[in-house]
């Protein structure tokens, strides 16, 4: 893809309005140095140097959307606790529409705290309540999404499912049905523990292990070349038959991505990552950039190329990260 084509796609994508519904999280990073082992137990002692926090989960998809110049509308739930206040505050600071960030006093806001020594993650501590949100809250989210679609306020809907209780099949089906009726793009980043069987999506973006789990297939390592990976092709066929998405993008870590369409063909996209420090949130970047590329007029193959470059940038950062337009162009044309 040349510079002029990428500019055209991203300039058009910057006009997009995308609704993201899913599990909102707070990602906390405790940075330090580990130079000795504790006398109390055989564990490293971390001398804390810094503490940072950012939004994660579905909120990181929104963060990537706005960092690429487009607009995002949030649909999710937080608890009435300090973490919930911080999530809402950061969402607002990022310029994301937070009208449908709903509060629930009975829930604990999902928070993932990571202890990092140098560039090595030593431990992750999760604070969360994994159970379905109340029927009234889910009804409010569904009604808000249907209204946004019906009034032409969004150009795409992304379902970002981390299986924490916000999305269920009824919500996804109702929203997808209305989006299909209006000709709006819908995309799902699925979770294998809760395989939302929603047919006719524009895009699904599981990673390799998720794809095997979704298809009920015993996991097998990547066979190269990717186009000849029979196990992967078979898994993709099962997913296409069961969910019938227009595009299935399976991320393969160091082996890049594989894009499948309804014609059954596989397009292998080699990785663009130079160094991999942290894969946290890479899937969020993939789905955000692919959907934006489609809205910018990209072909599926071009969208895969763009999302592959975007993922290659964020895995080179430590911590949950987003990509900017400048970083995307640098990845494409750094040798010029």
C-alpha cells in the first residue's frame, strides 16, 4: 500500500463514529526493580519506582479509535467505587462519549494490576465481579445502542466481549439485527467461554487459541506456511459455518494474521512486529484499526494489512497501548 492510498483511507476513517459495547476495565501498572529475594518466601522483592493507570478491555478499543482520529461512543458498566470513577474520568479525558457508561453499586469495577520489574511482568492481580449485569442495566444499554443506530449516530458497532457479564446473546442479536437492517458494520472480539452465536457479523477477530476453542477443536500449533495450515483452515471453516461473518481475522502472534472470507480462501499476513514487549491489548488495536480501515474504504486485504501494522506497533510498547496515525505511517514507510 502506498502513502497516498493509506492517507486516503485514514482521512476518511477519521470521520467515523463507532459504538463499542463491552467490559470496561482499569489497567494499573506498578513499575519497579527486583534485585533480591524476600527472606519471608522465595519471591522477588520489587522496589516500586512508579505507578501508572489507563483504561483497558473494551475501553482500550475506544482509546485506539480516538487515537487514530475517529470518534467513539462507550457502552458499558462500572461499579460505584474508586476504580469506576477513574475509568469514567479517563474515558471522558480521552474524548470518548460516556453517556452510556452506567454505574452499578452492586458491581466491583474490573481492575487488573500488574507488577513489572524492568520489562518483565511478575504478577497480575485482578479485582472484578464476574456475573451478568442486571436486566434493567442491560436493557438500558440495548436501548441506547438501538437508538444510536436508528438515529444514524454511529457507523459501526464493536462487541468487545471479555466475558465479565455485560454482553449476552440477546443484546448482541438485537443490536446486530438492527445494524444489518441499517447497513452498519458490526464486529465481534469473542470470548470462548461465552461464544455469542450471532450470525451475519461483518467481522470476527479471535486469536488462534480462541478460534480453536470456539470451533470445539483440540489446539494445534501453527504450521507454516500459514496458507497450508490445514488445522487452522478447518477451524476457520467451522467458525464461518456457525457464525457466517463476512470476514474472519485470526491473529497468530509471531506468525501474523490469517484472513478468511465467505469464499473459504485464506490470506496470510506476515507479522510486522520488530520487538514484542507486551501483547496486552493487541487484539483491541486489531479490531479497532480493521473496522476503521473498512469505514475508510479499505478492502478486507488492505484492512488486514493496516491492522497488522497497528498490532506490530503496540506489541512493541510495554503496557496496554494505543496507536496513533503517525506511528501507523512510520510502520508502513519507515524505510523511505
